[in-house]
């Protein structure tokens, strides 16, 4: 075995689909010596974290806590706790993460009712209504608020009442929207919502905040069968995070330190100011890319501020550009997933990564790399267009 | 909502059942800025981590990697990947973690064959043989190498051939033994083994190293049904950690930085030296406790070096002592679990927590606290007995 050397990774500017860059206060929190997972001091931190999560989710839900796994564990936790074998489950599939939900639904022995639209597009209330009419007794409807694979931004408010009229629960994937775009769990009638830490919260990957309202919690409590996953069984996890403090698994202490600090930073900035920052940087990037002749790929009017899916210009080599951005500029952007591989780049402007300097530096780098690839673009054109947005807004 | 203040937890000496104290180099690794989960630099770190894990597990198994969850997620990952509905699964239950495995086996729709012995005791090869004779076609036999709830140390070498003669796989829980007591996955014929990071590896909780040999991997690959958990499906996880680097979930970057550094520290110390250190500190603690009239609770000859389950003396208040150790000495020790609650304390001497100064300080603190409780013990008696061990060994 070769000896692994000292840890010395490159200083990346993380503009991919996550992780995003981490504030130094969060890194410092990570390096704080540990207390035990049942220490009264940790229990106080848990309570503070739950309060802070309620603030970012805009909810009063008692069961609001971080699952001890990444965003996908949160997705799985929400679905396996709510679904029983044989249940009808409506899933909107317009990207990778809807498809993943269908996979999980099937593993639960439930019956997915797949509602599809083109990748990059969103669902209309009419589509949801039509799908619900095909169902007998749907357990839940699951939609992705912010599709990380396409950059599409799904409106939720008008869909929620339709879901409830059909007697179903409304489950929302907010992995790439929480703390980056407006999300109001209570006001919008979302019953269950999950997210990840490594996107707009700018905390390292490893935890998945989830929130369940009382109606959803009753569904979990009235299950006829045990939750198929022991690790993700919320009836036990809530006893550790709730008043009883019953040992379930050992909470990831350091990651919880980091999440709490990341949430404190969100609180200090304020949600509205944070959303405006994300919007402004997205608008500037879009203007800059537009000046270079590069189009956003998601449906017009439904483009996320947090994750920009952009069409790779004809004749430009996807992998070469990404590799050059990484090697020569220390910038990470994301590749397309599934059918969008080679067709789009995914540029994340999330949390600490959503800054004016990152937008301008990325545009300048893209100009240089694309020009080298023979793509016709004037140096400074994209940067100037973005600057115009910053000056105006 | 009250404002959560600056993170400033107490400086604990962690002598409970985990987490253990963390080396400053591991804390520093945690605070290192992130690269992306598909960054070539992270991929190199993943390969190094796999190599280092093979070293601590003493295995050549290709599939050796950290699951993105705590030790319980590793337990669940091993079981749900190997077990299909209807399978016969032998589980040794002599503490909390055997019971947990039975629970998971049941959630898989499989048939647990429970082999029991008193908590604190271990299983003999004869018991295992007798249990296997009751089975038709057992899929696997699962035993806990180091029972964190009782401090019992289960011998494995003579049991392994019996398991294989019965055509079953041998699955071992090494959460509290890996890198603290000898464990030889390949030489002992262990097919599947899992552990946690927050015990003898002295890394924060949040990852679970697992290793599968080729025979076990074939069982996973030949499954008739999908693995019930998407998040823990090793057929997909191995494609991310293997040559293909196919995106599954976003790996917890910071936790992987920490694990790699913790493993480097193990490698630098050397496994043999590390085991001797754990043995010596355990022997000194046991001598010190003995001098105070406090007995170890696990079966004689099968007591772990890493986790000491000690009988709470009659008339002494469990919670008061633990609280006083925490408040006045910053020492955490663990409470008993399940039927042992109020009957034992669990004193962990794992990884960075297994030091001479911790043993002596804990004994001195216990002497003072117990004396205050009216328990007859002379100040310095326990410390002196431990010192005698250090001087002799």
C-alpha cells in the first residue's frame, strides 16, 4: 500500500450541483472538539438546530430535524415512512430525482403512478389534476421543487389544494431550493419536505433536513407494517430528537455542529436578502451567458436561481471545457445527467458560492476556454453583460 | 425563536461508548475546504481511504468502503443487501446490537433464527453448531464481535468454519473492535464486516466502514429482488466507489477527509502497537476499579479492551455519579442500555480516548464522587492499582 500523504486538496470554486463552498465559520464549527450524542450540551444544540430548521423551512412542524445521511437519505426517509406496500404513489418525473423517487416507491412494494413531462419543464396544476383522476386512493403526490438535474423550478402553491382534495399528502423535494429560493412549507400546504445540507445551506454534505406536519406524522404512526428501514424509521428517530432522548443511532456530532452554524449564517443574512442575492447572481450569470450566445436549458419562466442548466454550444467539447475550468481556474461546474449528459452544463450558484465575484470569474474563464475551443466569443462580452445587471439591480 | 449563540461546547473527556476523543489532525482535516464529490482529487482520496480501510480490516476485499451513515447504517447496509424475503438468518443476541439486527432482519421480510445467551456472555462454537442444525438453509450468521452494550468480546475464529460448512455467510459487527482489538477479516473467514468511525478509529460519527468478500458480493449480485433500500444499495454504491465513478449520492466530503486522516494515524501508530495500548489501558482501569471494589460486568476471559461494562456498586446513584463526572470533571461515561440500565456504567477507552492520563483521571474522579456518595473507598487506591499496572507492563 502506498502511503496516503497529508490532506491538501486544491482550493476549488464550487459552481457545480453541490457541494457549494463553505463559510469559514462553518469549517471552524466542524473542527470543534466533540461532546457525546446524549450530552446535555448536545441536546441543547439539537433543539436550537430544530428551531433554525423550522425557520428556513418556514414551518411550525414539531418533527423538523436532520436525517443522518445525505439528501438522498432524506428522500428515502420521507418515502419509506409514509408508504406501505400496495399504496398508490404519484410521482412527477421530469429529471433524475423524480426517477429516483419512483425507484424508491417500487422498492417499498408500492405502486408508482408516474406523471411525466419533458426534462427541463415543470408540471401544471391541470396535469396533476388529470393524473389524480386516474388514481383510486393515492397515498401521496411527490414533486421536485428544484430539479438539480435540469434547473427547472416547479411552482407548488396551486398544486397543493388539488393534492389534498384527492386525500393525498403533498411531499416536496427541496434539496436545491431550501434557503436559496422562496419555500413556505406551512403557507403552501406542504405536508412533508426534505432537503440537503450541501446546496443553498452551504454546509458539507452528510445531513438531510426533513419536516413532517401532524397529518403526515399520523400516517406514519398509523402504519400497519413496520417502516422497511430501521435506520430511517422516524418513529424511533423522533424519540431521540424529541423530549424522550431515547438512543437510536449516534448522531453525527460534527456535521450537526456545522449545520447549526450554517443555519445561523442564514438567519443572520435573512431569508429575503438571501433569496435576492441568489436571484441577482442568477440574473447576472444568465445575462452574461446570453451575451456569449449560451442559452439556459430549462423552461422559460421556470428557471432556478440556484442551479443553472445551460446548453453546451455546438462544436464545444463538454469534458475538455469542464476539465480546463477545473485545472486552470480551479472552478468546478457540473456535467449533465442521464439524457442531458454532453448536452448541458449545470452551474450552481448556491449559498456561499452565489457571489458576484464567482459569476464574473466564471464568465471570464468560460470566455477564454471557449475561445480556445474555436467558439466565437469576444473576451469580456459576458462579463460586461453581467456587470450591467449588477449596476442596474 | 431565541437566537442560537456561538458554538462553544465544553471540553469533554469522552469515555462513554462513543464518540471517542478526536485527534487534532482529524479535526483539522474536517475544517479543510471542500472539493466536489466527483473531483479527480476526491477520487484519489477515496482510493486511498479504501486502501487504508483494507489495512485496518486486514482484508484484500475490493468492496471495502465507508457507507454514508453511522454504524447502524452500516449494519443495515450489510443486512439489507444480503437478505431476501423468506431467508433464514441466524443472529446471536447477547445485547442491544444483536436485538437490533433481528429487528432489521424482520423488516427485510426474512426469518430470524435467534440464538440467545445472557447479556455480557459470548457464544461458544457448540451453541452456534446446535443452532445451525435447527436451520434448513441459513443465508447468514451474524455475530457482534464487540458488544457495546455489555462489553463482551466474542471469539470468531472457531465459529467461521461452522458457518461456512452450513453454507451460510459470516457477518460480523466490529463497530467497537475495529482498530482497537485484533480483527482479521480474511484470515478469520469473515465474509462481511461493518464498523463505525466514532469508536476506536477516533473519527467523528457519520460514516460506517464495510467490507464484503467476493462470495458475499456474488450473493448481492444474484439477488432475485431489489435491495429494499435505495440509499444503501451496494450494487449502486460500488459503482461510485469503484472504477466507474457513477453518481449515486453526494459523498460526505468532510467526513471522508476526517476518516482518511484518522486512518493515517492508525497506520502511523501500527495496529499491533495500537492494540497493546488499548489492552494496557484496559488492564490498568480494571485493576484500578478492582481496588475500589468495582467489578467488570462481562463474562470473565471475554472482556473487551475498548468498552468496559462495570457493575454499579449497591447504594450508588447511577445518574448522579454520571452527572457529577460530567459537570465537575468534564468526563463522559455511558449509562447501561435496556435491561442493564441503572446496573452498569459503560466506560469506553477507545482510540484517542485510550490514554494513561484518562485512566488515572477517571479513577481519581470516581474515587472522589463515590466517596461523596458514601461509598467506602480510599482516595488514591484505584489510581495506585492502575499505576502498578503501568509500572509493571
